[in-house]
C-alpha cells in the first residue's frame, strides 16, 4: 500500500479553518478525504453533510469523505484509520488533521517522524496555516501559539482581508514574511482556494522543494535587507501585548518567531557540520520550529538536502550540481529567539 498523504490544517480560533475544510470536502475533486478533528469545543464540521456513527466517532460523508474526532491520542487514531484502510473497511485517499486553534502544530508534525508505524503508513505533506487578517496583529503580539503556527507553515492563507484596509493586509504579509519566508502567502475569501494550493505541496519531502524561496528577504525591500535592520527592538516603553496599532512598518514588532538565512559558496566539511547541527539541535531543538537547506558538501557532486522540525532532523542526496551552476549552500532557520550569531558563526566554522 502506498503511503497516505497527510495535511495538517492549523490557524488561530476564528481564522476560517472549518470554512476552508468544508469547501475542500464539498468540492467535486473525486478524492476521498479522511478528516481528523482535534476537538476543543470548536464548531464541528457541518452536521447536515454528515451521517454519524456515534459508536466509532467516524462519520461517512455523502461524497465518500470521512470524518473522525479525536478523543484520544492522534497516533492511535492514525493507526486505526490506516488499519481500516488496509482491511478495506474504509476507503480514503488522504488525511487532513484540523488542529484546535490553540494548538502548536509541532507535536502533531513530529508524530509522523517519531513513530515507525505511522511513518510506514503516512507521508506528512504539509502544514497549512490560516491567518485572520482582522485579528492577526493582536493575536501575533499576544499569543505564542499564533506565532508558532506561522513559523511551522508550508503555506499560509490569509482570510477576512475584505474587513481591513489594504495597507494593513500589506503590513501583515510583510510581518509574516519575516517570521517565515519559506511559506508562500495567499489571501482567501470564504475558503475558496484551489486544491493545488492545499494538497501535494510536499513541504516535508526533502527531494522536491529544493529551492528555498528564491528572493528570500531580498533587497527589493531595502529597509529590511538580509543580515541587518529587521530585528528592531520595541524600546523600553513597549510592554508587548497588543500594541496593535499596526502601521505599514514591521519594526514595531520584535516577534520572537524569526527567520534567518546562511549562505556560502565554500563547501561544508560533513563531519564538522554534523557535530555542529547535533549540538545546536540538542540545545535549541525545542525552539527550532522548522529548518531546511540545500548544501554544498565536500566530496559529493550532488546537492544534500536537509530539514528538520524541533529535535528531528534528516538529510537526503538531491540531484547533481549542474556544470554551470554556482555551488551555493543555502539554509534557513525559523525559530523562537534563536541566537542568530551563534548559528551563523558556527556554520562558518564548519566550512572547508
């Protein structure tokens, strides 16, 4: 049986997760989707389109999609679904896990890597994060969960943009870009998104998305060129919670979720890099939300692709470097108050 693709749908309370999910489930795409709802007293998927089987908390929809609500461990629910699929009791093509609005998606993502049985049945495709444009500024200022949800995302959907002025939306997108430059952002109206921007994004597949966003914090925005200028402190007058008078400048927010990039054309020494990454993951792993890179390693003619979530890290050989291609290592780190200088200096010392 081939691996079942899984998508994690996250976003703060009221950001429109259920609306997006209903839209995806009711679209005539011919895919049978199993939805796992991580219940936290939020609105359930519309009961009109469901036929409930109370005994199992598994609900079959009229279009072949199924829903179940977790009242226990995610791991056992995933195992149970995979087992039923193997035995032919349930027919579905993919799984969507809707987390509660207050959840940190990290532990959910880790389930797919830490548990061998789950890893043998499922392939984690991506983390999708919904952001409510009207309330995002205050939520990002006050709630670490909201910032983490952005840091983890492979794709960000911004809802309710019709309720705020365009410059506020621009400021929000700019701020999010600094927190997580690797996730494309898209505005959505009442959950209307194409399936191509929801499924098969391969955010966790080491070999497909080799390119970290090419204009990564590029100089198009001279104010925030890489390496300086985007870590402005608030100053002592600011006590962080909702100074939500958001103007068009990101400097008012010294978000604890930040990203930075390391680039070098010199090759890495594999042993040194492994030791250094092992050490920083050991110390800072819980604060390292997502990290990813395409590496130029000494002694191989192929790109090395690496990525991680918290303390879990993996690498794979990618395609060969082309003869006319500049061999450039590019790594991005997204995390909570990570010591950028220690990371950048340490990586520098791992170069040949």
